[in-house]
C-alpha cells in the first residue's frame, strides 16, 4: 500500500519472518491500546512526519537492534523488522490507503485497529504451527484460506477486508463516520 516503494517478493513467505515481525511489533500495538496519551503523541508525530519523535517513542517498546529501518509518510508508519534471509527484513505498517488523505492519522483509528489485531499478533508470534499455516496461505495466494485463519483472531466490526499482496497480507479497516480506509499490513518490499 506504500506509494513510494515497489514491492518485489523474494520468494515464498518464511513463517519465521511473519512470527518474528508480529512479535517485535506486538508491544507497540499493545501500548497504543493501553495508553490513549501515547497513541495521541504517536499519531501527532505521524501527521507531522516527525521521524525523530516516532523513533524515540518506538524505542520505548521495540529494541533498535530489531528494526532495520523505519519511515513515515504523514498518513502512516512502516517498520522494517530484521528477519533471517532470504528476506533480511519484513515490513509491518499501519497506514491510510494512499491518495485518500494527507497528514491525517487518527488515534481513535489506531486504537481500534490495535484492539482488533492484538490477538492475531499474539497468535502469530507464539504459535509456529499457526504462523506456518498463514505463511503457506500467503505463499499459495489462497485468500479464502487466509481469511479463515485470520478472522478468528482479528475480530472487529470495522474490518472491511483481508487480502494477499507482496509476500504478505493486509487487513483494511473502515471506521464509522470516515471515508478513509486504514490498513494494517505485513509485506516484503524492495526499494526501486
């Protein structure tokens, strides 16, 4: 969903990349849900594309050694988590679909998404067999199977879709009273 990068998957999704990325990012999403104030500070920094503040906040919950790179575009954030080869890194992001808004990112949306995804991230990071099934569904482009695997752990009335893309998948969220679509995603990308 990032407009500034072209996604080129290097091959089948290793389950370890998916489980490690979910595990590394889990404490951050947990904090968004736990602390409204933290979520508000985070979203303000996203809207202002204030990378220094985001990195400082991120560092409280995610060790710097686990992140290869981190970016923001004013409508979301992208964390490249260090994983084993052949991927080397695997991206987790929460963002608004490009072209819908500029410098907009709401804490209420981030907290609702965090509430929906926390059980999924816990399951991916703690259950290798489950991560293997999800990775296999992604690698086979089997969206039906992926949805059956994800829906029991990512339950929200705001979840609008689950789709496979770029050696990963994204969950789209449509929130009441808003025309914006937020996505939470895992994917592999390479810079142009």
